């Protein structure tokens, strides 16, 4: 059996658990993984039309980080440019996928180029992406425009 380069979601309930836990600030800190970030993003975009992801995602994630004892500063916590790059990637994936079931969509996203941890580096130089200005606010990519 080949091991996947990511931890897949077992079912739709597991994806909703992450999204709802994020919003309620009740998700255990150890469950806030790369997979959880993308699963929550896809869930928000597809199942929570009442939430304006572009306007609210920064506050949602900052609030969650603080609720589990994290800090949002110049070197840790919420990273705006990475988050915005992945939101663009999830939207691109949703335009291209034929998957309909929530967990199947999230797992297909995680297996896609847009789900790779290094996906934002297709658009940003490492120096720019990991700069303080890019963490604190959205900075336009320097290598290629986001989709």
C-alpha cells in the first residue's frame, strides 16, 4: 500500500468538524493541520455562503489561533498572503473538479497541485512570501499572478 503525502478526511463529517471547530474556536490545536486549513477553506466556500471568506478569513483564523494560545505576530500565526494564495487555489480547484461529495472534494484538492504545501511558491519567491509584510497583509506575488 502506498502512503499518501497527506492525511485524507474519512468522511464529510470529519471536514465539517474541522470547519465548525475553526469557527467556534473549539478545534483542538493539534488538529489545525495543513489538511485542516484546506478542508475548512473548501467547506467555507461551498457550505457557508453566509460567510464572506475574502472579508472574514483573516479574523476567523486569527481569532482561532489566539483561542488555542497562539500568537499572530511578525513570525508566527496567521499569514495573510499564504492564506489568500490558498483561497485562490481552492477556488481554482472548485472550478475544475467534478467531485460533489465534501470529503471526496477535499481529498481530491489535497492530492492536486493546489493542495500542495508549496503551491504558493509557484507565484511568490521564498523571500517575498516569508517576509513580514506578506505575513501581515496581502502582498501581490512577484513570480506570476494568482489564478
